[in-house]
C-alpha cells in the first residue's frame, strides 16, 4: 500500500489553475518525482473529462413554465421580518440561558478544586501558619503520602 503524499492537497489546486506560477512550477517538478501525485492528477483529469462529456438532460419548456407558476414568491419584506423574529428569539433564549447559568453557578464560583492542607500551606503559607512551622507541614506531607493517593 502506498502512502499518501504530503503534497496531495496541491493536486486539485494545480488542476484547477489556482497555484501561483512559481508554485505551479515547483509542483510540476514534484510531479516528475512523485508517482502518487501524478496518478491522482491523472485520475482527476479523467474525471473532469468524463463530466465535461456528460450530456445534460434538457427540461421541456412546458415543465419549466408549470414549475414557475407553482412556485410561490416570497416578498423580501417577509424574509426580513422572519429573520428579525428569529434573531429576537435567539437573543431571548441566550439571555434566559445566561440567567440560568448565573443563578445556578453564581457570579464568583470558580472551578471546584480539592487541595489538601499541606499543599496549600506549602505553596501559600499565610498568617495562620507561621513560616517556621516546618514540623507541621512535614507531618501533613508524610500523612498524605502514606495514603497512596497519587500525589507523590
């Protein structure tokens, strides 16, 4: 099984004439060395030729006239009014959802994080835990590590 070439996305752009002249020249040089891209380009050219040769069926004029008569024209003002109504409904739904989230979670609620006392004291010793109380912190660390909870 052959691997796909990293330049494979350029095949379509090259076929359609979308590459800059210098990119097209570089891709042509690549095509001379890459059988995968050359084969893909050949397949794309065959598909394009097949589609160009395909006959487009003609629609009888009477059928077109009948379809046009049955089509109901929608005035632009009705479309604009419908778009405005849908936008207003979306805004109301958005505000209701925001209100619900605000009431459920609260304005100052952050992510719930469980922090052991020794971890908090080790990284942010406060006035309630003097910096010289290393014995207490060491005991908390030993107690936590003995639990085997993955903090080690």
